[in-house]
C-alpha cells in the first residue's frame, strides 16, 4: 500500500501563492511513475476544507479516517496499492472543480472523497459522470445530491439536509416549537436545509414566520437576525448553517437570552466539535442530529480507540470523519470484488457494486446504499449534557432519540432522482 498525504505540501504552496493546481500537477506525474512498476495504484482525492470555517468538522481528520480504512481493510496484504491525495477547495466552486479536473486529467485519481461543500459537490456530479469517475460525498449536505441532481457515479454519506431537518423538526414540533424563523447561509447547503426543514415543519402543522440569509463565508455578527426572530414572535430560531457560523449563532443567541424569552435555538447541522468549542455552559440542552457518536456503542468506541494514535490534535471523530472511513472501506471492498483494473476503468461499475453489497463497519454498523446513491443507516438525536453530567473532556452528548434507518432519510418516491424506477 502507498499512502500519499499532500496536506503539508498544499499549505506550503498556498503560502507562496502558487495554489492547489501547481501542487496537483506534480503529484499526478509522480503517482503514474510509481504505478508503472506493477499493478496500478488506486488513487483517492480527498477534497476538503483545510483552512476555512469547516476545517475542524471535515479537514485533516477526515483524511486520517480514510487512511485508517485503508489499513483496516488490509490493502497492502491484499496486494492493493492505495494513495490518498489531499487538497483544500477554499469553499470556492471554481477552485474545487479545478482541482477535481486536474486530478482526473493529470493525477490518475479514481474517486473524490469528502468534498464538504454542496455547491462543489453538485457541480462535481457532471464531471464524475462525464469522466466515469466516482464521487463519495461525505462532507456536503444538500439532499439534491440524491434527488434531482443524482447520478450513477455519486454516493452520499452520512446525512443530508432532509435527514437532519426531519430529526430536529419532529422533535421540536412535538414539544410545541411551531413558529420557526431561519438564519440561513447563502449557498446551496443552507438553502437546501431551509427548504427541507420548511416542508417538514409545515407538513407537521407548524409555520415559518420568517427567515434571514447571511453571506458565506465571513459573517460574524448575527444580532440583527436574532432581533428579527424575536420581532416575528418565533418560538424556534433554526440555524441553517454550520461550523463557525453555527458557533457564533448559538453564542449570540445565549447572549441575547433567547431561551429565557421562550425562543429555542436549533442547530440543524452541528457536530461534537461545535459542542466542545461552545462549552457545556453555553451548549447544554442544545439538540443536534448525528449518525455517529464516538461513545454510542462498543463498535464506535473500538473504532475511536484504533484511530486515536493517528490523531495529533487531541480531537475526536464526528459523523463526517466516520463517513470518510465507512465510504473508503466500502469502496475498497467493491474494488476488491471487481479487480483494480476494471475499477479504475469503470466508475459506474464500482458504484453499482457498492449499491449491491451491504455496508458493514464499526462506525455505522450494517446498512445499505439505495438506488439514488443515498447511504442508509439510523439517525440519532443527541442533547448536549449539563456540565455536571459530563465525566470527561469529550463526554458531551446524551442520546435522546433514534430514527430507524427505514425512516431516517427522504423516501425514494419523493426525491425526483432519475435513477429510481417505480
């Protein structure tokens, strides 16, 4: 097995202003040269946020999880050579698509992983279809990836805007949260999250009383949006954003005393890193939807223990990181089934094999991949613990609800995916 991590080189090049394209041009030539001596290498392009607002919830830890999957699969023992390339899309679709194109044209990359930005993921769908490559999207959230924009070369892990909106909305509606105000990031993910949540809220008898769209990235002051929510007499203010934006929203909602005035803050996409950054004094009682938690069961704890020696920042994996592991492992099983030569030549055949095989790993247990490319598993609703309930630095969440796999994601009949036949 060959693992090639280019994160340090990327940072050095960005520091000199040369950018990701220069890095990848050199990488492609080196990778092909190594492959000439024997069986071609499987090449995974890990496209992620290494420097922006989502760097902690995707980023380097996701690449580490992909490498853990390669090790756990036993690629070297099976005679498979697997390389991992890492690059930063900077949340710019032109940069992200440029990197993917460079990887496909000059880097001999077979599959792109993570992506972590819905606009880039949606745009990449056309490119992977055209080149017959593969997109394993484990970091973006738009449900359109398996809806109207689905394709035979893309699979979507570990959650989407529909699954998270469904989990949060059902819980809040059942406890009286029926007047919603959205604070939404102005790009594909935020808009899809608001649209999915709106449909679920209205179907459940609730009402959307207003919304505010904020620029992404770069917004730090959300006070005017919170004032609007109070003025509209909302009893739920839902943050359809992620990362640093969600942190700022939750902090400022606490400063404004929204909870004391009867308005419940709801983070529609949040991660354990967000709870850690907020601290339990601020985050306690906040509900978040996740499909993975390191302390959920014996298997998730075993995975985390194996991963810890690779983690250098003292962090813990979240569902995006776990999905990088799960998707890489399942992809390698399909490659092994088809053979490396055929897998490199026919991305659609690999995806079809991944759909035909049940998924099985320590992060998500047993699952499947549907015809629309949606990876299926349970979704969980967690609540941030009170400080007095926590027994350690990462003992942050308690399980308050489970949505079974067959109800956790949007029904096939409602997505509008062209791959689905009745």
